[in-house]
């Protein structure tokens, strides 16, 4: 709430692109997963929002690889 004035789940795609910044390695990891699993842009944004929330719970300023991997793992349960 402090960072963007709303919870991560309420971010729109423009806000996600502006507020959720990944390192080049993490960006490549996510792009590889999206391609391999044939996921949509909507799934891409959902993974980013979940990764941001995991990083927030870990009190991390940036999304680290472990946050992204955990978010990707949750994607398997997202019908």
C-alpha cells in the first residue's frame, strides 16, 4: 500500500510494467517459463504480482529469483 497506494492484486498492466522491475536474469527466466508453458500475458502479469507480494512478505525491496520461482510454482495450482 505504501509503495503504490493499492494492493499488488489491484495493479493494472501499465502499473505492473512501471512498478515491478526485474533483473535481466529474472526477466529471462520468466520469459523462458512463459514460452515453455505457453502462458498468456495475463498469466505473466499474475506471476509478477504474486512474486511482488512474496518479496513484500520477505521484506525485500526487489523481486529476487527465489520470489519469482515460488510465484511460478504457485502458477501450477492456478486453474
